[in-house]
C-alpha cells in the first residue's frame, strides 16, 4: 500500500504531462498550418508593381488573414474553441534570414468578439510595392500569437506553485516564403 501511494501520484503526473503535451502539440500543428497557408497565399498575391495603394495592400492582407482564419476555423481545429486566444496576426516583408525588414510589419489585432475576426492596421506600413523582382525575390512572413489554456489538471498543479488565474502558455509561429516572381 505504501509503495502504491508513492508511485500513483508520480504515474498520474506523468500521464497528465503526456496528455497535456499531446494537446499542446495538436494546437501547435494547427498554428503552423495556419501560418504556412497564409504565407502560401501571400506568396501568390503580391502586386509586383509600383502602383500599389494602401487599399490594395489592405485587400491583399485581408486575403492572407482570410486564409489563416480559414484554417483556424476549419472543422476539427482545436483553435476553434478558443477564438479570442489568437491575439494578433502579423504580415511583413522578410530579409534573407527570415526576420522582418524594419518598418514593414502590418499587425492585425483580434477584435475579441469570439468570431476570429481581425482589425486591419490603421495604415499599412509595408506599401506592397516592388514585392518581387528577379533576382532576388522578396520574401513575405506571416506570424500569429496564441494563448494556450491548459486542459488537464496539470494546470492546477502548475498554478499551485505560480500566480493565480488559468494556467496558460503563449505560443507563436511564423512562416516565411519567397514571393512568386511575376516577370
């Protein structure tokens, strides 16, 4: 009985840890797929010319946001149950190492209405002009931020040692793709 009393809590902690890891992994895969789909759409929608306007950029960005939210809202998506947990989606011009070029990040903030809809930036800072030339082709990046709320009682154990409130984990993902050349 004593051995059983010592081993069961350790076994349950390992079991809860594996279960929670599975949930986190599933949510992370959905985020990766969503940013990849957004970047794929972005790589094909570039203007490629010098006549792009802020309205054109907002329309292109809206198509990218629609591609990301389509994945997040798809049946079976674990993110669907937590629509306000996606805080923002960012779209930017990328340098050779995959980092945003200074002054090119368009940040779309979640409206928080439970429908996974996003407010466009007041004025897009990336003007969408000359997005792709050969060589070198520009790259575009799409990232998002998601707050994962723990599902298993493991979160309660974590909160026993930490601050009050729900046990959460901040998850971000980004995908960078080269823009399809137009000329």
